[in-house]
């Protein structure tokens, strides 16, 4: 027989395996809880959008649009793109469904995003973001609320060593003036720029501030500072945000070189950076984008939001010692059964115990009593329920404690045989008392 060649996952696209999914679910649950508590509602948009949407919003000269998008023609010859981020889709959906006009919206989303980047630690081709977008507020109080939410999220997840960096890009005029000043300065030092930066000098000069090249970064030390270009109202806005953050006890650092990779930002931008995570250190990034809704054809609507990378967040949590898989406490009862009569009774007891709210693992398939007990132990269950041939005949079951869920309890771990009719009651009480 011909051995078929093995089909592998696409490079940069990962399976999330059972040992890791418990932590993923935990992170997702904490996010959903915190969003709900702050009054945010979830929006779910398609994974695929028309290519135009991203070209018109993110900006043709950005890394994402110029080289990272998964773009293809569908069978009708329409150009479609797998979403590389969530903001453009949210804005498109909001305009299309009338969510913005004369309204305020607090929205969040989550799901896979796609970018054709070079895969490395913390950088993949399919990755997951949780994101949030607010529409209808042009004041810094909403920005403080959003940063307070992120701080709350990290606190609940036990994420350590993150630093909040903030900056202001000002309005269109400030950015245009600053761009000219930056180009003038960098043009004098053209020799010290790498190829990428020289290209960006004409296409997207602000992005040079983001360069990961050490020589370029050194040069930027003496470059003009965007904060000195802000209008009075932008400067006041930025000041007020800082006051709110101080009130909230949220530490921050002003990083005047923080520009973010997308074209649509104005005024406040921010990143939460993890100190020990190298070049892929930004866990969460976002900012204000007051021009985007109008740019995509809607009524002008102020907007503020962020995207957070779950792979990076989870990797950092794991490196900081978060437990990957907590099997103990996951299963309450493991049912051991021997013989066909016992098997039939076991299935019914499993259903009844699950109906009562317990987590019940029932042995299926062949297996000696000894073998089944090994599995029961490995499952992390608190109790084993044993139906041997004798028990099956008597319609009874033996309850055998395997471990104490609460370490303080000293009750002896004794086995007892009970009627199958009493199983739900006895097991429920026992699990509470152990
Ligand atoms: P970077 O500078 O690291 O490329 P970015 O500015 O492109 O990040 P955003 O578009 O702002 O990132 O996305 C928000 C967050 O999503 C990032 O801070 C990061 O946590 C995560 N992220 C972005 N691209 C990837 C990727 N290819 N793989 C994994 N996570 C990613
Ligand atoms: Mg990027």
C-alpha cells in the first residue's frame, strides 16, 4: 500500500491543543466578564471582507496593506481579504447597520486575524485578537475608562511587568507639520538610514519612528518631538487624560516616538508593553481614530479602541507561571463499570449526575477494573463510582473517594455501597463535605 504524504498545518497557523485550551478559555472568560461589567456589547463580523475596506482604512503604505494581507479572488472574480484586524470591519458594520448616527456605542469583538508575516515567537499568520471600540465620544474620559478596563483585565489575569506607554499624534495639521520636520531632519542623516527607512521617508515617514533597527533608533534620539507640535486643544486633551490616569493609580510613561502601525490614528495612542518579550513585546495597542468613520462613508463619528494579541498575552502568562491545564477539579466523578448490565446502569447514572450539575467522566470501551481505576486517578476526579457485576445485580454502586478537594478537610476517605437511586443525593452531599 502506498503511504500517503502527511498533510500539515499552514506555516504560521497554529492548533490550540487540549493542554492549552483551558488557559485560553480562562482568558476569554475573564475578558468577556470585564467587558460586560464595563457595559460593552459584543459585535461579530465576518472573517472575510472586500479588499477595498482594508485598503481604504488601514492605508496603502502600511505594512499590513502593502505586504501582509491574505487577498484572493472568489469565484465571482471579486477581490476578498481575510481580515488582518478588527477595526475596519467594526466600522463597516456600524455604518451599514446605523449604529453610529446620533448614538454612542461601546463594542468589543474577538477572533482570528490573518497577516502574512514571517512567523516567529509571538508573531503568526493566523493569530487571535480581543478588541474594543467606542464610538461617539471625543473626550479623554472614555480613553481613561478604556485604559482602566485594560488595567483591570491584566490585574485579574495576574499579568505582571507590563508598562503602559502613551503618546499624542495631534490633529491633521500637527501631524502634517511634524511629518515635514521629521523628513527634514532625517534627510540630513540619510546615510544612517536603512533601506526600509529611506523608502518610508517618501511613503510613510512617521513609521520610521517604529523602526526596530538600532542605528535608526539612535538617530531618532535627536529628532523633532511630536508633542511640541500639538495644538492647544490636543495638548489639553492629552493633559486631562494623564490626570485621569493618575487618579486611577495607573502608571504610564510618555513615549513621544510611539506612532502605531496604522494610518488612521489621531491624538491619543497607546501600547501596553511587556518588558521581557523582545521585539514582540506589545500585548495591546490602540488609540483614537476620529476620521475613519467618515473616511469609510459614514457620518463623522469620534472613535477610540484597541486590539490585544491573545497568543502574546497567553505566552507571557505561561512564562510567568500560569498553569496550563488544571486537571484537578475538572472532573467530579469517574464511573468505573464492569460487564454489560453495569455499562447500561453507568450511562444512566452519568446522565443523572450531569443533570445535577456535576462533571462526570464515564469509562467507555473495554478495560479491566484495575485499568479503569488508573484512568480514574489520572482524570483528577474527586470520587469514583464503581459498578461491578455484583453491584449491577443488586442495583447498587460503591462510592470511593479518590482525593480531598479541600485540603482542610480531615474526614476519613471511606468507601461505601449505596443504592443507585440514592447516588445523586449521596454523591452531591459527599462532594460538599469532603
Ligand atoms: P507589531 O508592531 O508587533 O507588528 P502591530 O502594530 O502590527 O504589532 P496591531 O495591528 O496594533 O499590531 O495589533 C494589535 C495587537 O495584536 C498587537 O499588539 C499584538 O499583540 C497582536 N498582533 C499583531 N500582529 C500579530 C501577529 N502577526 N501575531 C500575533 N499577534 C499579533
Ligand atoms: Mg505588525
